[in-house]
């Protein structure tokens, strides 16, 4: 699917054009660093196969992504699609398709390319050497399609070793261990075979005294290879410059390696702290689990009690229902009695009305009697007054009689006894 979409002119460009260059690079590195062949559905494009939440490979940093994204933002992806995907079917009419120069192929053991039918057998069986006879193949365990970025130190080491061991080494001094000349210098030791690294003799082999740096050396020197041609001298200048550039790169890599080691130390400390926090969190989680179990036990106990209470309430409700039914019957009886009482009350009210009428009659009679009684009382009082007046008159007459008769003793006592 990936190769097909790349072969179709304009399809990949349209797919990539939906996103910025940084996001495209990010998706490519995520997608092609896997161990399986990326296969899209019929309704998918390359960029649709990566979720936005998928993290970058651990060896590909955000700084790397920023640098690559900025470069591709300027250049675009046309050349990357042209070579090699859209060059498969081009015909170059080369007279000889074999590469005779010593070559090095570094592949990751986890490269998804091995999953293409016949690819792994083609490489591992050595069939690829039909076109590159002097090919040296090195496999990096755990390496993916981007092995040179995944393990830069390892790849640099392999490249340097290859360049040093090759007879056409262009940028590093080495002692040829495969080919030794049986020549002794004036010091009595075998003169080693070396390769010159300075112009105008870059790449030219020579025999020299092993003690050439010492004042006591014999200064033996002998060229093994013929003088370098003009083309070789021009190429030698490029080799020297390349050597200096590589040395700078090596120094930069050393600094980066030192920085990475420091970062690794810092990250190890952070990991240690995180592990301690993780242990603390684990202990807290264990405590929370115990608390959770305790709460679950309490809840279960409360549920049982609630069930018992519900059962008790249900029984009570049934009893209350029965009592309610009985009360309903009693209420009916009471209402019946109440009706009867109302009837009797109405009869009593009628009787009371009748009695009230009679009481009014009695009250009228009493009022008449009170009037008569008052008249009689007045008559009685008048009669008593008359009696008192009569008595007083009698007393007066008696008194007059006593005076008249001379105050008889017995009569005087009688009169005095009167009230």
C-alpha cells in the first residue's frame, strides 16, 4: 500500500499536503520504525494510519523532529518520493550493473523490509552480492528501518571499522593486518605497512620504521604503491577535507554522547524518584484497597441490616394493614352508631325545644308569681308596719296608763319586758 501510493503521481503529495512537514515526518518515523509492514485499508492514506496520540520512538527526540521538519518544510518531499520509490521502473541503460567497490550494508534485525516476500532470503543468502560482489553485510540486533538513527554510535563504529579495514580507506590511518611485507628496518624489527593521509599521497601505502617518532629511530621509509595520479591528488584533497569533517562529526558525537550520558544519569535519578513515588503510591493503593474492603464489609453489613429492617417494616406494614382493615370496620360501626346518635340527638333537640317552650311558660308563670310575691311582700311589710305602729301606739297608751295609774310595780315590769 505504501509503495503503491508513492508510485502514483500526486497521490502522496496530496496526502502529505494535508499536514505540516513536521507532522508528516513524525508520522513517517512512527509508522516505519515498526517491525511489521505498514498496510493500509482501501479507504486509508499513509497519514491516516497514525493516531495523533501515538508517541515518537524513544530514540527520536522532539529536537530531531524540529530539525527534520524544518528541512523538509524547505525542500518538500518530492525527492524523497522520487528515490527510490518512483525510480523502480526507470531504465538507465548501464553497461555494467555490478558495483565492484567495497561496500557495507548495515541492516536492523527488526527492519520491516525483511517481511517483504523473498527479501530476507535474498539478503541473508548472499544473492544480493551478485550485483555487489565486495559487499559486507552487518546486522544490528533490535535495529529497525532507521537503524542509523536508532543506534548512531554503533553505526559510526561499523562505518569507521569498515573504512579502516578497506584497502581504499580514504580518511583514517591504519596498519594493514592482512598484508605484511617481510622487511626489517634499521632498528631490526619488521616495518609495518601504513597508508598515507596527507596530500599529495593520500591513500598511498608505504613501509616505515616503527620508531619514526623517536629520535633513536632509523628513519627507514619506502613507498609500496606508485605515485598518486593527478586525479588521485584531487580526490585526496576531498578525502582530507572529508576526514576533517568526519573528525568534527566524531567530536560532535562525543559531546552529544557526553550530554546523553549526563541526561541518562539525570533520568536514572528521576526514574529512581519515580520508582520511590510509585512504591509510595503502591503502599497508599494497598491501604486504599484495605479501606475499600473495610467499606465493602461495612456496606454489606448495612445492606443486611437494611434488608432486615425492610423485612421488619414489611411485617409491620402487613400488621398495620390488618389493623387498618379492622379500624375501617370499627369506623363503619362508629359511623353507624354516630348516625343513630344523630337521630337521637335530633329527637333530643326536638324534646329540648319542647322543654324550652315549657320552660318559657314556667318562666312566665314564675315571673307572674314573683310579681305576686312582691305584692304580697309589700302587703306583708305594710302589715308589719301597721303592727309596729299599733304596738308602738299600745306601748304609748300603756305608758300613759302607768303614768296615769301611778306606776304600779308589776305593770312596770311587764311593760319593760315588752320589746
